C-alpha cells in the first residue's frame, strides 16, 4: 500500500478590523456538529448522491471538526472583532457563542466534474439569555484541479478561506 498522506486546512491570515461592536465581548466557538456522517479525520468523497466513500491513503491531520474550529478561532483572533475568541472547552466566561452545523464537507466527483463542497451553518447566540442573535448558512463549491485527495484538499482550502472571510463580514453586520 502507498504511504498515508496527511493534509490540513491552511487558511490565509486576515487583517484586524478597525472598529467592531463586539470589541469588548468574548466569544466561544463550539465544536461543529454534523447532520450527515460522523466527524473524523477521514476524507469523504462521493460519485453520486447515494454513494459515499473515504480515501484509504489520505486523511486530515486532525478531526475535521477540530480543524474547522481552530480555523474559526484563528480567524476571529486575527480580526480582533472580539476581545477574545476561545474554544468552547475553555473555562473562561463568554458573552457570545458561535455554534455551527456541517451540512457537507466532502469531495464530489460527477463524471468529468470534480469539486469540493463546504456547507456550514452558523448561529450566533447570546450566552447570558440563550437567545439566538442571528443565523446563516454558507455554501461553497470549488472545482478541483485533479480527482484525487490532493486536488480535493487544495479546493477545500480555497473554499474554507472564502468561508472565513464571509463569516467575518457576516459577524460585523
């Protein structure tokens, strides 16, 4: 068998925003939930809406939920929208909570077409009251340069980079 190839999410840094209504608030980023399959470090692909598999010789460097959570925390921290962006496991108190549900995070191959799909819904919640402040689903389809895991990872990184920038814009509205 070929050696196992390990891939990770790699997003671009974002610039700090000059002003934010949340500047004095702390946010906790929850571990993403999934609506389809179990979250793991395995890379999923499909050839149809009814057929799904996982790459045998390629995987994510960590549980994909952890990689997404870490990417969100890093992006929020770099942007300085909040006083602090913390993982949900932190014992520090928070003003807001960012919850997410993964609808799709996989490689789709349909005939000659090959693309990465990233579809995640976010909900911003007031931690004191439990009241939902706002929610939005972000979905991206990014064509791959190849039909293998490497092509999928490259396209996924582009999609997640777009997601992080759009998430920042949405949080500032």
